[in-house]
C-alpha cells in the first residue's frame, strides 16, 4: 500500500510537471494567405512611405482550436489601421514601423472572396469582411522588414484577441500572442494594385492545456 | 451581332485583366516545413553546409484542388534537400544564398510523418521520403533571410523550382505546355516556443506555379479600339 502511495505521488508530480511544460507551449490559432496593399497610399511607387497605411486581405485556410470553424463556409482575414510611423534604410533592407492596428477573421457563406484590382475597391476589402466576425484583435509593434534587392521580406507583431463571436472560446489569460508572415513581390499572381503576396500565422502565447477526463479508479489502475 | 460583341469584350477583358480576380488558395500550402542542417545556426550557415527541410502539406488549391490532405488515408509530405550554403552575410540581416537543391512532394497512404526531435534520426527524413512522388524538381535559386532586429526571430525563405517529374507534373503548366516554375515562399521563425529541438527554422509557406501572365493594364477605350 505504501509503495502504491509513493508511486501515486511520483506520478502526480510527473503529471504536474508535464502540465506546466504544456502550458508554456504556443498554440497555432490561425493560418492565413493573401495580399497586402496600402491605403492611404501617397506614393504608389513606394512601399512604406510617410503617410501610408498598411492593409491585408486574404483567405484563412486554417482555423484552429479553441476557435471552431464551419468547413462549409469561407474564412477570410483583414488587417487594417496600421499607419507608417518610421522607415529605416539599411542598404537594400527597409525596416518599417507602424501604429497599432487590428487583425480580424471572418466566416461567411454568401459572397465569394474577390481581390479585384487597385484596392480598396468594390470587392476588397468588402468581400473579406462580410459574414460573422469570429475573432478580432489588436496588433502592436507591427514591423515590416523588406529586402528591395530580392523583393521579399516578412512582418511580425504582437497580437491580443479582443472580440468576435468566438472570443469566449479563448480563456481570458490566454488571449495574447503574436503574428508573423512572409511577403513576396515575385509572384506572378499578385493582382494589380497589391504589393505583396502574404503567408502568415497567428499564435497564442500560452496554449490552453487540454484536459483528459478520468476517474480515480482509472488512475489507480495504472499503478497496479 | 450583340452577343458576338459581348463575348469578344468579355474575352478581351479577361485577357487584359479587367475582371476582378477571385480568391484562390495557393497550389500547395503547408504548415509547417521545419529546416535543419549540420553546423548551421539560425543566423549563420557556413559555406558548403547543407540545408534540409521536411514538412506536411496542409491544403491544396488550383490546379491541385482535387487533392485533400485532411482526408485519410492520404498524407502529403515535402522533402527539401541538397541546398548548399554560399555563406551568410553579417547581421543584423542574415542573408544566405544556397546553390543546388531539390524538392520532392509525395503522396503516402500509410501516414507516418512526424517531426521527431534532433534530426537526422530514425524518422526524419525517412518518414517524409516514402510514398509516391507527385511532384519533383530542382531549385534554380534559394535563400533565407533572418531579421536580427525582430522580437520573434522572424524572416523569410524563397526559391524557384524547375519541375522535372512526378505523377502530377502536367498540372504545373498550361495544358500541353511546358511546366511553369514553382515559387517556394513564406515566412521563417526560430522563436523558441514554436520550435522543436534540433531544428533551425519553422517555415510557413506555399508553392504557386509562377506561370508568365501576358497581362497589361488597359482601358475600355483601348480594348474597343482594337476591334474597330
């Protein structure tokens, strides 16, 4: 009996340790692909110029737990509200910083997502922002790094979920995270008036720890 | 006559890009590809070192939309190998060009791919090398660039692919035509909380078939004038 009790205590300690490690893990929440554009865009021949605003629209092929997606519907994203604050030049690299903005995810079954040309236009961002806004959050410290020599770059920002119909699925203490994306101007599929093709993700800092239902009997049986 | 004119203008509009493009996902999208390589650190890839990547396809779009990686028993894997470093530029922007390199995308009916820690090991890359090759090709260029100023250790990787084989090779270009180059692109991160021990980068990316598009801005006036 004493041996069983010791084994039980050791097992409990081990489970606790594993649980703590899982809580440190990050959770992939959203995977998105699309295109970006500037609005306002004081100088269309430049990207990240003074007075420009950064926007992104596209599809969301991956919506992950604790969000719930209806696979029969289309999912889209819209990044907006980011205004250029500073552009630094390091050789061929541009480092562009922005004011806070938002990233929102929508679920819709009514209108096909349509980029059009020279956004904003009659279909973009409108066909990407109709339907249910299932998640929205703030982007802060948004920074875009772009190499003009090879036409590619990336961005990253801190993200905090603040609203949407499924905000309740994310525990209050697990709503902070971050986003990053690769950007390229080398795709032949970039619609006219968009700058880059974008492929990005949103992570939550602290993944909700999945629970496993069990009974004391089952737990004890593991040690008999 | 009116129907003929309408058809002609519609065709011309398509040809001149006046119709708003509808959204279509990437031909091949993944999350993730993990890269590794002996002697390479996230910010330094010594001259001559080899970069290797393994990954799983998460979705297919046109012209491969008939494939579904989320319905069993199919698993679609990505194996990138033979990329030889030409050295890394000094920071804070760590740019590494690679020469050579090949890519294989396979369909496996016995799913077994897992990103086991500290590759190479018993499962990596072998779990990503079984199954039927649906697309194979060689890189004609490839680079990684990492931003030493970012809070989340981010950057990007991109390469061009010349497709050479696989059961779906004809889908990479126009019907009866030559294969179009593949554009392998996406974001990189080595932020520790999203990494697996022993890997260098996590890559969220995709491949599209970068077919040349004879597309030019125009106006209705110009379109009409061509048919007067």
